[in-house]
C-alpha cells in the first residue's frame, strides 16, 4: 500500500488527473522523481482501463510536501 494512496475510483474527478509531466510540474520535481516515488511505494498511478497512466494531482501535491529524511529524535 502506498504512503499516499489515491481516492477510490468513484471519487475521482477528471480535472484532478494528469500525466507524469503534469504530476512532476505539480510536485516541482522531474518526471524521473515521480517514477522513483512510484517504485518506492510513496505514490501510485490511477488505473483506468484503456488509457495512459495517470496520477491524482492532489495526492502528488501532498506527497511532495513531505521531505525525505529521518524524523528528529526526542530530547
């Protein structure tokens, strides 16, 4: 299960979906970074029949706000 799962298919709006280039633009990263996030389980594609791979842009935006690294230790 991805760290940032997509909403259920019935809850998606077409305006919130984009290809890898739009996902990268929303996240402020390169398309290769989107592929890495997907391969590491941070995000997932929206799976629609017969179409190109799409991404839920609000989910991508939320994932981009979380910076990599370890959490700070408690004092």
